[in-house]
C-alpha cells in the first residue's frame, strides 16, 4: 500500500520526513523542470535559457508540536523576477556562500529574519530549473517554533503558514492554463485560503510529496 503522508499523525510525518530526506542521495544531476500537467519535456527544455544562475531556497517546515506547517513568503511587487508570487525564502549563491545550505540560510535571515540556529537541515530535493534562468537547490529544514521574523520590505511583502498535511494531499492540487514564455502550458497549483501556490514553489512541494511516497499522476 502506498504511503499517504497527508493522513499520518504529526509524529509519524515528522519521522518520515527525517528518514526519507536523510536517505536521499545528493544527486545534483537530478534536475526538475517544475510540475506540469500536460507538456512535452522537450518543449520545457527548449524554454530554458542556456546560461543559468545557481540559487538556493529554504523549504521551512515549522514544527508546531501538534501540526507541521510550511512557511511561505509573498514576494514584493517591485522585484525583477516573480514579483508578487508565493515563494520560499532564497536567492542566488554568492561567492561567500560555502554551499547551497549556507546560501539558503543566509537568504532566509536576510529576507525574513529567520535565525539559522532555529533551523535543523533535513536534506535536499532535486535541483529545479526556472524559466527566469535560475537553477535552484531546495534545502529542506525543520524550524523550531520559537522564532521571530523581521521582514525586509524590499523583498518580502508578507508571510503565511500552510499545513504541510494539506499541501501533501493529492486532492488539493488543481490545474490551470498559463502562458509561459510564449507557450500555453497547463500547470499544477496548490491553493490555500486566499493564497495560490504555483510555479517553481508548487513544483518543489510536489517533489517533496513524491519524496514522501506519493506520485502525482496526470489523471489526479
């Protein structure tokens, strides 16, 4: 019987996250180009720029004790890339960053004031290619609940938390036709309340769902 992480008790879900992410091989050649409901992979590859910038994001899973939530940001409307979208804290790797983990933790501190000593790194998801020209490493971290945020308004318009169990439930994703780089592509989206998670952020959450044993099928 396949694992249904959205139905697990919180303690079991926490344990499964640790186990599956810790045992995942660190394969940087495993590149994802989002999650699209209907698109030829060759078409998606053709949309990607030849020169990419390496970046990292923190996928912050907040341990609320009786519930695990995902901390997400609303990007400022003034940003050059993905303005106004729901996103994870993150950005490009700088020369001073030792690796993707260092970059993700630094960006989370700069963007939302999340102290790195409140974050336990659980592991990594495959790199995700973004049409804007970034190759992003998602760094998954468990965030201890006693934290305070200080938002940088130049980059972040706000934050919210969505229950991880909701985001892992295959019944929660929807489909929408979007115009991406001149192409009509059907995308998967993850709505929560008044927020709509799509693009690379939704792709990373769906990849996390697969890592925990649930595969998104075209017929879902």
